[in-house]
């Protein structure tokens, strides 16, 4: 048993938004190997043990339980941790089974001292036959379940890609306990900045205004509703993916989760590779990160001066060289967004000390870049 519950772990990561990495699996494996044999009386015990390491958000507990019941019970551990089947009840006196399994009566002496009939067996032989029969049933059930697992494994990649907001790669090398910034703090600070006061109509009639209208014109021209003070915001996350940005997948997920906690926020999430594809001379084509949503031609956007843009990209920091062509295209992309709104911010997940001699170092002279850690984001909000 080299990788117990690995299929369950990978499918759990693919089908939920749980922030799981290979580190969480390693912690589980190290603890699992210290568990004495027979510790798990049934699969519920094992499921609860897995939750300690992998269920970081109670929102996904139902999905966790369902997936575990379908997949994990029958994986590499097979039936070793299941509850033992109940012992068969002792036969009634004077009754037995013949060689073909048909119940028979009067097979022996009532006093128990007579010769045993052909349908009666010693206790030891009876247990041996029950064990062999149970083992055969186990093997048949296991063969059927393993076939189901193979079919599910074949479709796992397609299922993961079809799930809402999923990345196309397997896992990240990060620990959730060491995240770049705290979700709640980032969301609360950002909310204060991005919200725009608006008046929202309610379902309550504004009788005062309707009476004023009637006294003035002697008729009510239209129904007047009361308004309440509210706020709205529009945030667009533009993420550079693939290549060297694979190492920073968790930062994008962290931003996604944080922004989604802001109430009454119109949130758009797009991604591209290095730079967006040009669409004509002025516009760009952006891939939508949502499930089943079409690409966006920026010529048809509905953004305005109140829209906040966050670009997540290393800006060529890992290339180790200066690419002048990318510098020109990056400036064009930056200026395009700045022409829509002044709220455009570049988040570069690469530590500033590692930008030496790269395209990102040159771009940073003109384009302010924020290193998304708790301290740097605190400075960012203070300077807004």
C-alpha cells in the first residue's frame, strides 16, 4: 500500500474549492502509518480521521462525505478497516443443513450423543466454510468496485475541468498554514476602498411623495417606492497562468476567495498566458475562469471609472533576461486598463530580491508592483 486514499485525495481537490496540497497528503500519510492495525473499526472512523487533515472548510463536508463513501472505502485499503460481519445465529436444536444447504430436521439424537448426519459439521469445519464463502463474496464485490474506480479515474480529468472554477493542473506545493495574506483582513480593507454609495429601491411605497404628487397635480402619475442607502463595487481579477506562474496558483485562489466574500460586489475573473491575446488593434481577448462562460472581447466590456483591476503576474521575472518586446506589450496592456479606470494595481508574487536582471525589474520602474504579503498589502491600503 504505497499511496492509501490517493485517488480520493486528488478527486477531493479537483471537485471542491478546498485548498489542498501535497503537503496535506504527506501529513496524513505520516500519521496514518503510525496508527496501529485494527484502530479503524469502520469506514466512518477513517473518514473522520481524514477530515482532520483535509477538511479545512465545513462548507464542503457534505461533498467530502459523499465522495468518501463512493471512492475511498474501496480504494487501496480495500475492506481491511470495515466492521466484521455479524456471526451467524446458532441453529435451533434438532435442525441442520444438508450438503446442498437445504434445511433438514431430525438429523441427530435429541440427547446430542447420537452420530452426526451427513448435513451436520463440526464447529471448526463450519467456520472454515463460512470464511471461504465470505472471502469469495468480498473478492467479487471488490472486483466490481475496482472496475468502477477505474472508470471514475478515467473520467477524473474531464470532471475536474468541468467543475466550476478549477485549475487545469494537479496540486500546489504550498501549505495552507503559510498563506501570503489573511483572507478576512484583505477582504475587509479592500471593501472599504472599492465600495461606491448607491440608492437601492425597496418594495415599500413612499406614501409621502405620492401624497405630495397628488396634492400638486390632483392625480398620481406613478407609484413611488422608498430607497435605501447601499453600496456596490466592481472588481476584475486578471491572472497570468501556466509556465512559471504555476508555482503561485495558491495566490490566485486566495485572491478569488477573498474578493468573493465582499457583499454586493460584481466580480469578474479572467486569465491568460503571459499577456492577453490582442483582438484587433485596440482590444484584447480574455479567457473566463468561470464554468462554461465565454471569452470576453474587451471591446464589449461594461467597465467604468469605478472598476478596480488587479493584475496577478510575474511580469517575466523568471526569465532571467530583459525581453524588450514583452515590455512594449506590457506597457500597452497597462495603459489600456488605465484608460478605463485609475484603479489598476499589479500584484507580483515573486519576491523583489529575485527580480534582478529581468523584464519585471525594468517594468517596475514605471509600473508599481505590489508583493502580495500581509505587510506589503498593509502598506498598499495605507497609501490608497
